[in-house]
């Protein structure tokens, strides 16, 4: 059987056409279908084409180039079209989705619909016919455009730069002066209310703008108009005499200068009674039972409470020295015989604290000799009530 490679056109003459090439000049005079379908004696043309890129698929090992304005159509309805006009490349389709290797959406695009961008399969940006919606925080180096629809804008986030236009005061609420720096134009304060005086660093406020009570940590200037000033807040300086009233001893410390007492009232020149503060009277120690007390002295300068004073069976009495029939008078005090108890005395009930001006003392003993006896002596002392 002749092959395509072995068949040759044999002819004579200068002209070749369908009439001048008789079939006997073509090899053996006939060409079968198999001969036309075979490139060489090994395999058919279709087999060799299929080994390069068959209808069931294949692998390109080199570049594929499409000329300008030639489309690469994917899908029965040309769902995806790739083309280039020589300058710009185009990806066309009514609905396009880009996924990662795991099948998670990265971006979707819908004709006359939204464009969506994803992060890790979670949608973060979606466009609409009115703009775009961002899910999460939007970070940018700058923003421009009309901010009419911005709401809940925190003034603390306006760090620096730019100029704020004149604003209608009614749109400003909770403006914190701590966030304002620099110089500002004069404002008409006719409609401004509830201004915190702590934010007014300088200038003059009309009396009508001052509240009835002002609390400040430091005030300087002419205080002629200040009233009801609490003296406990005056830590230093000089207060005029006219501003001092109801001065009590608890407010006075340290030495006081000489005072002219001509205008002082309510001061008694003498104590009002024998037991009032300032009164001076005598007291004496006495043994209130037959037990033998030890010798006792209350020194001058001591401060005691006579009504409750007690030591070594001794009380204080204000009874004057006298002979109770069992003893005899002795100096400023009294003595007794036949026992060391001094009878006939009563414990004082005088209240208050008294200072000893002259010492009080008590002593007792026993005489020696044929007519020995026990004896006791108490010397009275002067005390002055101090409180």
C-alpha cells in the first residue's frame, strides 16, 4: 500500500490542471482513505493531534498567545470572557467569584450589584448604589469629601491639623475645653449657658453670671465684697478686727499680745461662787477609817479632782479644823488621839479640777512613854479651781 510520503505527482508538460493529470500518473493509480489519514506509516493524523492536546484535555508546555481583541470564552454561555484591546486587559462576566485554594471567598462581583471583598472568608467591604459598608475598623492616612453623614464623631479623635468652619452653636454639645488649644475668634455668649467657671482662665464675668456659691482653691485681689468667709480656710495673712467674732479659746494657740480689756464683757472680776472657776479655798486630807494610812503629801502645782481623789485610806474634806471631842486643834489642820482615823469629817462633793497652791499633807504616829497614844495630823492647803 502506498503512503502519503511515498506517493508523488508524476506529470509531463508545462501546465498542471485537473485535465492534464490523469489518475495513472498518481503512483499506483488509486489512494485509499487510510492513505489520506496517515502522516507516516506509524500512526494516524488524529492520533498524533490527540497526543498534543486532545478534546478530552491536555497540558500546555509553552505560552498561549491570543491576538488583540480575540476573546477566550469559558462556559457554554460564555460565562467568563478574557480579552485585551492591546492596552487594557478585561475579565468579563455577569457574576464573578474569586476563591482561595481552600474554597473560601476572596472577592465577588455581580453585574448591577454589589462588589464584595473578604478576609479569611469573612466579608469586610460591600458596595451598594449609595456607597460602601465596612465591617470592622477603617484605617486611612486621610479622609476627604462631605462629612455630612458622619455621626458620633469624637472630638478627642481630632488630634491636630485642619480648620473647623464656623458652626452653629446649637450643634455643639459637651465641648470639652481641654481639647481646645490656640486662639479663637470672639463669640457671642448670649445663648451660652451652664459654663463651668473652672474653665474661665481670665477675663471678667458680670455679677449676674456668677452663681450664689463659688468654690475655688485660690482667690486673689480685693476681697471687700466677700461675705460669710469661713475662718478655717484662712491659713495665713492678717484678718481685720472687724472680721473676728465669737472667738473661742480652742482657736487660740501660742502667746497672745497685750490686750486692752476695757471693752471686754462677761468677765468676772471675782469668782461668782466659792466653787466657780477661779475660786480659791482650803482642803485637808483625812483618814476615813481606822486603818493606818501612810504619810501623804500633795505638792503645790498638782492638779486634782477633790470629789474623787483617794489614796491610802485618805479623802479630801473642806470642813474647817475643829475639836470633835476626840482630838485637839493643830495648826491649819487637825489632830486626833486614841486612833489614827480623824472622825467627824465628810468627803467633799466639790466638782471640777483644782490646782494645788499650797501643799496638803497628812502624817500619823504613836507617842512613847507611860501614857502613849496614837495620833494623826492633817495640814490644810489652798486649791484654786481651774476648770
